[in-house]
C-alpha cells in the first residue's frame, strides 16, 4: 500500500465520484492513504462522501461540482487542482443510452460525447505535463467492453468508449518512458446506477460485478496496461468475439441485442 501511495500519491482526482465505480475508486484510494479530489454534478453526494472518507481515513478531500457536458468544466477542474500535487487521474465519469441509434435524443448524444470523450481528453491533456515532470504517477480511463467492438443498439456509447480505448492505448505508450502508467479499464456489467438509468434490470445481466471489485482490480493492475477487463467472463466473451470475422460478430450481436 505504501508503494502505491509513493508511486501514485499524494493526490488523486476522480471524476464520477458521486456513485458507482467512481465512488468505489475514491473510497479505495482514500483507504490506500491518498488525498482525493471528488468530481461530479451531485454536490450533496460528494460532500457526504468527503465527510465519510475524512473520518474513516484521515485524508484530505476536495470537492468539485462540475457538469462535464459543459465545455468549460475540464478547465475549471484543472484550475481547482492547480495547487495540488496530483499523481493520479481517474477519468471515470460517463453515461450511455441504449436503443436504435435514430431513436436517441440528439442533445443527449452531444452530452455523451462531451462527458465520455471531451472531458477525459482535456483532463489528461491538462495534467500530462505535470505528471511527466514528476516522473511517476498514473492515469486510469474508464472505458467499457463496449469500446472493444461496435455494439449494435448502443452505437453512440460504444463509439465514445472506443475513442477512450484509442486515447488510453496511445497515451500508455507515450507516457511509459516518463514513468507514468496509463490503464484503460474495460468493465463488463457492473452493479451501479448506470444499468437502471438505461432501463436495464441488473438481475438480467451476466456476471454482474460489484463496483468495489471493479475499482480495486483497476488499481491493482494500474501498472499492467494498456487495457484491463476485470471480469473473467467478459474477457472470455470478448476474446471469442474479437477472434470472429468482424461482420459475423456484429451480426450475431445485433441479433442478440435487437430482440
Ligand atoms: N455499470 C456498468 O455496467 C458499466 C460497464 C462498463 C463501463 N461503465 C462505465 O463506468 C463509468 C462509471 O459508471 P457507473 O457504472 O459507475 O455509473 P453511475 O453510478 O451512473 O456513475 C456515473 C458517474 O458519472 C458522473 N457523471 C455522469 N454525467 C456527468 C456529467 N455530465 N458531469 C459530471 N459527472 C457526470 C455521475 O455523477 P453525477 O450524476 O453526480 O454528475 C456519476 O458519478 C462510466 O464511464 C461508465 O460508462 C459502466
């Protein structure tokens, strides 16, 4: 644990910390002795988590309320952490919408591009010089297994997560010589508010993982990039899908998901 703190501390910035995987990241990081900066829109939740983490772990917690769909938000977050020695960025906030592509709301699609693509890019871009100068540290991008192949009936979300995979893979190789680890996390089904927000009953999902297990797996594998799929079930499934002729895999998925 001390090694982790020395390598990635003293301060971690976690986006999407108000619930699910991001909340678990923040909790696990505070447990490893890092000070944390919690970012999301729901300030009440962030304040409550901040109190809990301060009391349980004696760490410093900073709360930043930001709507990452707003183009100015990454700059405001970077300003808020300018005076802190940030060793780890966990760019985790994100959301998805399911259904036929043309049925989705156009404004929601734009917000999804901002939150899932623009914000991770700008946050990593803003922190990169500082991380590289320090000669140690890390970046975790939360993508999804849906970023590994175009997922029918989840086209926009899947495309945003493919962007994150490409960004994370490229930066893994770029930052490695500077001693900065980059991991792109590709969770499968995870028991958070996200499935319910997309009208999915989590009980119907295969191999549902807890957000705590997903966050812990990512932190334990931070030096083992470029990508990590925490679930053995989804690792096997995507190995099979990605080994199939692309058209066959996509047609099979469309048949399965479009029912
Ligand atoms: N759950 C799954 O099955 C699953 C699978 C693969 C990948 N993922 C990915 O895992 C990440 C975390 O999702 P989760 O499952 O933990 O879902 P979640 O519980 O719904 O958490 C999403 C987090 O993102 C934040 N967020 C969403 N829109 C935002 C905005 N406009 N501005 C700022 N923050 C925003 C939310 O905070 P506020 O609402 O308070 O702003 C919340 O903290 C996402 O990138 C998601 O795509 C999830």
